[in-house]
């Protein structure tokens, strides 16, 4: 029987020395080195499309929604739908292609994690270091328990512990793609241990965006901020006759390195400009025209009314609101 490690007591000086510095991010504000993140969504919304896009950003060093990237190679486990996932990888930019390794066939994470660890460990400190491990999807890759909730929680705890050890030892981030529950799109399906063990969770949805866009929202963040991260639109790219979906940023509506206050001000400006146009206006029409989720419109309208720019009821600008949105040419003429 092994002897347990002695209890470690850390003083304020110890903590200050080791912790008083910004996190080491793979994706600024979202995925931290040594941490575990998750993308949660209903089936068919676009988790894999976003997972592949993120893999391409890390592999090429391309900013994601304005957020800086620590470039590194990517291992992408895709046992759920390998043919479709690898086909989408064909549309990755040329600079990302040699840095993304896909794993279409695997038995389980308990078997795969030690192999991934050995591969990543051998590349530590080199130009070919692994920066991101993507698991697509959790249900397809993990081991399943045949017992009740306690056994499922125990197995989830064990696998997440293995992934945490891998992330810390190999200085990389783990990103897990997982389904939401039927009743709550912000909650991961299955064991509550999954949510508890993640450092960051992002919800992928299409609320108020039509069929050609994705909205990424942070629902849990141990470091960084919760709230909307940004939008991407789905476009197509033709590769050797194959028409493949890819993602592009929606201009001016990205979280990036902007402060939340900057994002709010930008959205308020978009709404004001739309309200200055010909009406009649409704919450739905303004949200659709300005590419802002309807759920955010309530907060924006409340803020604009509190500033005296929109009338207390309805969607009409006040005199001050009209003055703020008047074209510069009119001001010059006056």
C-alpha cells in the first residue's frame, strides 16, 4: 500500500509568488493552459463546426473572435462522426493543415489519454508542442457506466481527473464537445460532475440569428468573464469540388479583447442607429436588423431609456436620441 503524500500548507507568500500573475491562455479569456473547457449545444447546432474552427485558430495562431491565440499543434479526437469531421477539416487554412492531427478510431478515453499524453509529452518545449486537445464528442469518447448515478459520477470524476493531469503535465488545454440536456441548453447532459470539473463552458446557439450564424456565450468561467463571446456566420468553401461549411467572424459584434462595457456601448449604438431609421420598430425587427439576440435587447432598451435616448414606452427616440443619431452633414448645415 502506497504512502499518501504529506499535507502541504501554503502561506500567503507562497500563493503570491506562484499565483499573482495572469493565467496562461491558449485562447485569451476562454481556454487556459492546464485547464478543461467545454462547448455545449443541442445536436445539429454547430458544435463540431466550431470545434474544427477553434482547432484551426490554435493550429495557425489566428485570433478567435478578436481574442489572441497561443499557437500550438492540435490533437482532435473525433470518434462520433469521423468522416464528416475530417471532411470539414479539409477547409482549414493551409497554415493550419500540418498542425492538426485527427484521431478517427479509438476505444475509449481511458485507453486514449495515456497515448495522447506520451505523444504530447515528447513534444514539450519544441516548436511542435501540442497546445489543444479536442474531444468530439464526450458521449462518443468516454467510458460508460452500467450502474446508477453514483457509478456514473465516479467514472466521470476519474476521466476528468485523467484529462486534468494530461492538461497540466503537458501544458495544454482540453476542449470537450458535449450535448446539452433536453430541458436546458446551458447544462451539459449527464453527470453534474462534468460541469463541476470544467474551468470554462461555452454554449453554442442560433438564437435570433437565422440559420447561417452561431452565437457563443460563456456560461461558466473560473477565469475570464461570463457573457456573450461573439458571433460567427456559416459560409461555404469549395475544396476539390466539395462544398464545405466554414465559419467567419461577424464584424463589429465580437467579444475579443474588448471590455464588456465596450461591447455594450457598441450594441447600444447599433440599436440607436436602427431606431433612427424608418419604422415601425419592434424588439424583433431591431434585433434582426442589428444582429443582436432578442434576449439582449431588453437590457439594451432599458439602458437606452435610462439614458433618456428612447421614450419610456415603445421604440421611439427622444429628442436627445434623435440629436445623437443625426448625420454629421445635418449638424454641419445647422
